[in-house]
């Protein structure tokens, strides 16, 4: 089954990274503002692996996932909460901009804000 560009963006933001790998262009660019700039499919997949390892150490819940689309660009507003093994919680809010070309994901720009920590 093939995913639409809206579904690819939402799936990525739902931490189901591997399901999006077939749609990534070899030359993909992922810019996490003020944190990292990744170039190439292998670098993006490696970073997704690091995120998965982190998610294995916490209980994570997506609390908001809203998307909109303009042409070949999908915008996803998200929020998530994490609880670690010491029962501490943290929260983030994000806006991710996914740009596609010919059905391939060519660029992601992520704006991530750390919220309160308890």
C-alpha cells in the first residue's frame, strides 16, 4: 500500500519512521532548527534510529497531531509528552515542514520547543 504525502508526514511525526524510509529521496535534507542539519538518506535514517533508541527508554505520548497541506508541502503541528523511568515528565511542541517532489520526501524542516519538565 502506498502512502499519500499527508500520510507520510503524519507517520513520521507519529514516530513510525521506518514506514517513511521508502519515500525518502537519496538527497533528503533534514534541518532541525538550532540543533542539527542532516544531509542524505543514510544520515536521516541514522538520526531516526537514535530517536527510536530514546523512545525505548521513555513512555512517549503524542498529544497533538494536526496537519495541513499546500501543494507539495505538508505542515504538521505536534506535541508530545515523555515519562522516564524515574517518573519525570517532559514535553515538546513542534512544527515540521515536509517538502515533496514527485512523491519523494526531499526536505524536512523541524522547529522543536522544549516545554516544562517535572
